[in-house]
C-alpha cells in the first residue's frame, strides 16, 4: 500500500502538542537543550518526503509507516546521540517523547527491521556497495610519507590533468544509488537554506577538504579458495571483502594508517554556519586532489544550476590542471602552494619569480606591487627603488623609464603563481581564511554528530547516516523563532 498522509504537517504538530500535554504536563521539567530539539522538529515540515518516496512503495500489502515519520525518527536518533538503530528502537518503546516527537503513537513504534527496510528504500540499487565483494587483493598500497603531518603521495595511475579532461568529456551521471537521498536533502534542507540566504548557489564559494572516516580497525577479508591447504599463502585468487568500497589510507592528522573512507565534502565557505553542499565517499587511499575532481564534477551533475565563483583548497590540490580549469571556467582559485614546488623560476629571461608569484629585479630586490589590472587579467609590479616623491634611488637602474622598470604578469602565463588577487595581499588571505569552514564542517559531522560511531559495513548505511547528519547541520543553522513558542503554548494550556 502506498503511504498516505492526509493531515500533513498540521496533523503532526497537533499530535506533538496533544502528547506533550498528556505525558509532560509540567514543561519546566524538560531541559532547555531538549526543548531546543523539540522546537526545531516541531517546525520541520517533512511532508514532501512522503511524495518523493511514493515510488519506492508497492500499491499492495499493508499500510506502511510514513516515510516522513521514519526520516524524522532517524534524525532524532542522531540529535539525541543514540547511534545504534537497535538502541533507538528500544528507546522509543520506553521514552514517550522519542515516540510522539517522531510522529508515532506511544506504544506503537517501528522495530529494527522497519528502519532497515526504510534505508533500503532510500538506496536506489540492489547492491549495498559500489564495488563487488569478490575481487583480487590489491597490490599498490599507500606509502608512509615519512614527515609528520604530511599527506601520502597519490597512488592513482591517472594524473589530475587526465582526470579533469576525462570528466569534462564524459560528465558524471546523476543516476546514482544515493540519488533519492540527495533529492530529499536538497528539496527539504538545502533549498530552504538557499531561500533563507544561508547558502548562495548562484554565487557559490566552495571550500573542499578530505577527512578520514574509520570504519573498522583492520581490513576484513576472507579466502574463498583452497590454496592455503596446498601451502600457497600469497595466491592471487579472489577474496571476499565485507567492505569492498573501503581500503587502507594514511591519516595525516594522527600519522597512522587507517581502514575506511576518504570523505570529501564541498562546503559553502561564505556561509556563516559552514553548511555542506555536496558530499562523496572515496576509498581511503584516494588523494585529495583526485577526490576533489570527482566530487566537484558529481556536484555539477546533481546541482547543474549552481555557479561556482571561488574555489578554496589546501596545498594538496596545488596542481596546474586545476588552475587551468578555473581560468577557462572563470573561477577564482584560492589554493595554497605546495612547498615542494615553491622554488624560484625564471621569467622573461632576467627575472625570478618566488613561490608567491612575486618578481625580483636583476639586482635581487623584491619588486613593489602596483595593483592588479582585472580588465586585462594581469598583475602590475614596479621598481622597488622607485618613489613617486623622491624619484629613482637605484645605483644601477635596469630601465631608463621615468618610473623605473615596470613588469606586467599575465595570469595566462602561469595561473598557478599569478593570481588575482595576488597571494601576498590581505584580500587573498582574508578570502582564503574561509577554507577553514571545511574543517569546522568535518568536525561537526565526526565529533558533534558521531559519524564514525555508526559501525556500518555497507556504503548504503554510511551514505544514509551522512546525509541525515548534513540535514541536521542545515536544520540547526535555521535557528528558532521567538514567536509562538511551543513551550509557551504547552505552558498556557497546562
């Protein structure tokens, strides 16, 4: 039977008010932190979820639980820091607040199997993972970088340039197993944040960073062949992997190997609440530069109307191909330089350019900035010994011009070094500081909402958990209305 919600959001609100008066006649006994959660969910209208998920139910059979109530209940479990589905199903049977705030009648709450059946409906694929369980043991492993705090070198066979060209010619399809999850997240949360002015998809300033997600302490695999009985230990026969989408990577924060995912989330750095826009799970061994390219092009497939104006990335993304892509698509890159590639280079035969894109005159002096020329897409520098007030103080001037030697650096010559604004300006530093929004967003997901406490085995469950956490990030950023407070309404009735 198809889900049917005749009363809509008003029926849910009446249900909550009625049960609050019945089970909690003295609202002052409920902690303020709990009231904040009640107020947020009381105002959260999820009736559109029933419409979006109608196609995932059969017209035959018994009446199902409302998808809006199931999703609301899962969001509440994350908000109340109950990470186990089994524990949450049991908690709803003992705590009336959990039951009626989810939208269920007290004493008639769904069991564990109903929740997992709901997760199956959110995942548009018969397989719970992207990769098959049976595959050969991988040969190439991530290597220890040897320097504390450093990220491991890429293990990918393709370069960033080749990957960008490939995805540009062959766009990513939006027909993915998590497509329904994303559409629910976008229509019910992301779009509302856009309407409230918290996120701007028309002028998006994207910050990206990868973070390690531990799924188990070690790689889980088992043999399905009889080679070990014959004395062959290192055979190349297929193994059965319980988490086929995960592998071993290097955690630069703790300087250790880990098994799991490399989670890459694109965040709106201009948002005051560090709101996420699009996430993607990658194998732990995937380098951040490759993870960014995959995530960026997938985001473009799912949100085709978004327009990226700025790109804020750390030094792991310091690849010329990314700068070239930004130049062609009129995106302003704000990418920290990799120290390994920061040596001085020759420019125009007699000038040296340092790692910040600042030219040095033949005398070895750092030239003085004379402002950008955005209309001509170039930067202007002049003689460091020249003063408009006192004239030229250089003992051996390299130019007979009245204002000394002037150098124009077109961005097209080297978009990696020559930026508008330039790297050593206060404007560039102020904008680049917004990149920390990715780190704060990762902290919210991993520490505040306990992302890694899921202990799941499949990508299906990890994506369901991640998207629900992102929904809560947006919900908590909306704030609470001071008018017509639910607490005051219940208090007056009492």
